[in-house]
C-alpha cells in the first residue's frame, strides 16, 4: 500500500482551475481499483491518496498523469507501507496478482 501526500505548490486559484480534471483522474483510478481512499488536507494545502495492489513504477506513471502533476501544481511524496492491523469493520485489499 502507498500513502501519496500531495502538497500544493501554487495559489489555490490555480488548483481550482484544475480541480475538475484532477477529480476525473481520481475517479478513473478508483474505478480501476488502484486508489482506495482520497481527500483534501485540512487546511487545504494539498491532499492524501491511499493506493493499493500496484507496483511502485506503475504508480509513479499514474501519478504523472494527474493534471496537478502535469501542470506542476503539486509535489508528491509517496510512502510505501504494509498494513498489518485494522480497526473492526475494515479489510485489507488483496495483493495484486
């Protein structure tokens, strides 16, 4: 699993201009089963995406397709981790085959 930490590198007005395209990007990869959770940081200085079931090189290629990345509106820090404990009612994603 990966935690993708986006940090805006521009004014919020520029983020707002690209937000619809960024949301479409998120939808595409939620539907593909790559992203399992996402949302803005509070205060809104960026966002967090949780990704699972994917190799790092493929994830990096996907991140490069984000309109925020293509327009140089955000910096991305990616941390890989292995989830071993969960709260009741949650389940671990299955590993990529």
